[in-house]
C-alpha cells in the first residue's frame, strides 16, 4: 500500500469513500513520476501495489477542508475498507509520511510494515526558512537528469493543485511545518524503515534521527543522492531499498508463523 502526495498518470481506478467523495488510485502503469508507484513494476507479480491520490488532490474528489493528519488517515482507512485490504505495507513521502504515521498509530493491526521517506511529523523548519531552502533545492535539481520531471510533470502537478485545490494545499503546508506527531511515534507497532536524503533541506536529517529514536523496531537508511524528492530522480535505488525492507518483513513474519506452528 503506497501513499504519496504527488499524482501520476497511471492506470487509474476510482472508489467511493464517503458519500459523494471518491478516491482515485493507481495500479501498475508506465509513468515514472511517482517512485513509489514505479516500484509496483518490480513487485506486482507477488503483491498488489496501489497508490491513492490524497483526498482533494489530483483526481480524488473532496470538496471540504482537511484540517489535520487524522482526517486524511481516516479517509484512507475507509479506502482500505472499501477494497477489503486487511493488512498492508504502508509507504509515505513528505506529507504522505505524516499521514502514514497517523494511520499506523490509529490502526496498527492494518499495517504490516511502514516506510517513511523524508517524512513530515517532526517539524524543524519554519515557513520563513522553508521558502529559501526549497528555492535552493529546486535550483540544485535543475542540474539533475530527467528533464521531463523538472520542466513538465512536477510543475504541472503543483500548478494544478495550486489552482484547483488551494485550500488543502495551503493546509497541507501548514501541517507539514507546524504539526508535531512525536506523541504517535512510540505507538507504531509495525517494523519501520526511514529512508532519507542527507541533503534534504525541507525535512532535515535531524528529524529522521529523532523519529528513529522514538519509533520501536525502526531503522534509518540515508542516501547521498538528491534532496527532498530524491526518489523521483533515483527510482531504482528507492525501489531496491524499499523491496529489501518489505521482503525482510515478510521473511520475519513467515519465520514467526512457522515457529508458532511448530
């Protein structure tokens, strides 16, 4: 189960989650924009891989303001219910990471493994600080490959959300910069991997280190490549780290079941 704050043009499906509201989600497809969904191509033969657009973002309809992480998490739990998904590996990047933390604490029985990628939840940067930091990151990313990402898909997604989802986009920014989730971290029961760029200026590495110290059964892996969105530019590395963790969780669970049976 993959959570992301960035939409991709994949094979998509729509499921109702609450009255007139619908959540769009993506399965295996061809777009490289979302590194989390890109990894579906590597593991879909043995596991179902889904990536929802967050409510009100991209193709997911939602006409109300989502005030907090809990609201997002409960809508995603409704999504799991509608698809009859009892237990999932949860992956969240940036704001999606904060939502994944909340969901994992809210419904620990639903989360088999948790991967947090340059996640929010332990704010370290103020609004006045984040603007020049993001400017530095975006400028540095102009030197990276994948011209289509820099000049096409990322600006297109941001512009769409800014024009058509202004309220929740600004609210998501406020959540990312102001709302602490430290009280939820010790409640996470699933094995947890934190994946972080050591050059991330938006959610600095210090936040990851603090999270790792508070989440039971967690480990922190850092990469030298990229910045806050490093997985977009290095999807192969992202996928390899992600799949190694998922397979280890599955092996451990299988081993525990075998011991219990014996």
